C-alpha cells in the first residue's frame, strides 16, 4: 500500500486548520467592512457621547456569561460520555464556534466537538450536541411565542386568524410525527430518538434546561441594555417582547452563522420599526450582538483550532498518526 509521509500529513492538517481559521476571519471582516448599512461615523459619534467604562464592562460581562452558560451546558451533557473539566469544555466549545461560524446552521460546530473525542463516540457527541442546541431552541420558541403574543396585543401585527392557523399547523405536525414515530429511515425513527433521549439521566436534562433558560435571559437582556446605551427609551415589556419575537422568528430561518446578525437585524428592523426606533440603531445593535457573542468567541476559538492535536486515519495504510 502507498503510504503518505508523516510530514505531508502534518502539512495537510495545518492547511485544514489555516483554512478554517482563515475562512472564519475572512467572513467576519467581509461582513463588518462591506456592509453598506453600517454607518461607522454615526456609531463612533454616539459611542463617544455615551461611552462609560461601567456600561462597556457590563455588556462584556454579559457576553462572558452567555458563553459561560453554554460551556456549562456542554460540560453537563458531555459527562454522559466522560467527565470533562471546565477548561476542557471551554476549549471544545470555542474551537467548535470557530469551525461552525461559516457553515449552514453551525453544522461545523458538531464536527468541531466530535474531534475532541474518540472516533467511536462521534455519533454520541453529535447527538449530545443536538440535544444541547435543541433545548436552547425550545426555550427560544416558547418564550418567543409568549413575547410575540404580547407584542401582538399591543400592535396587532398578526391577525387572530393567522395565530389560530399557525397553532393548528403545529398541532397537526406533532400529531403526524407521533403517529409515524415507529417508521424507520436508514435505521432511525422518532421512537428510537425518544428512547435515546430518555437514556440520559433526568438530572442532566433538568440542568440543561435550567442553563438554557439562564443563557437566554442573559443574551436577551444584553440586547435590551444595548438599546438603553443607544438612548432608546421604551417600556421594558414592549422592548423585551420585541426582542423575544426577533429571536423566535430569526431562529426559525435556516442560515449561516456569519449571516446570523443580518437575519436577526432584518427581523429586528421590522419589529423595532413599529416602535419608531431608527433603522441604523437596530442594525448596529444586531451587529454588536453578533460580534460580542459569535465573533469574539470564534476569534478566541481560533487559538484552540490552530493548537489542536488530532489523530487522523490514513486512507492508504490504515494507521493513525499524531499531527500538529
């Protein structure tokens, strides 16, 4: 059999790492520098007017808390496979963030975390990461629906008929899913999925839900406090209902993580436009949320990607060798 020299393998892995990190940085730069809706002169003028060490520090602390709760969530779920330290969970979450920033719906995040575990556990890691993300999604949807209904009572953006139709569709979808739960597709079924979920200890599920709620409260209120920084003075419940509605609708749209702020920004412009907030303020706040909670973790995660040591299987000689 043909064997690839060890140095060649090292070069290929280094090239993959550089492509991941380079791709992440390119998309970040491109979105920040070539977005014609971002007026940096206006932003700097308002920033200089309202700059405060306490305000800036508080917003940054919320970003740290947001990622910290995500790290705790992963540490909690990963314990199903093996106990990992907070430092190890941090490394895995941040590296996965870098790998997922320019992939559809953050698919690269799943692969990024799987690389830290044995190949035999890849499916389990992907499954646990799916549980981690879907619980966060459920929290977003539940709170978002409540927020949207409250917002609708104030501004009537959705007719009662539309609300009834949407609930009817959701109810029908659940009935259909559970009626075909035993049907298998490539060996998988909803019944099997539910069984796998039930195999995870209830205490881990409870902690995951609790941490997901805490994380949601952190990043939604970070959004709220940024509006205060930009001199948007509106009733708390109205602003929060708009924010929760934005997250609910935006999270339902499949997209790339590097376009996440554009999608949320577009939805936010609609809702906050109803409240009379200037479009450029909404866009800047959405961009800042993206930068603080997606870009910064991805930049830090690039360090872990570049320093990651991986064992790769050779397709030629069947061996696994350490690389950079």
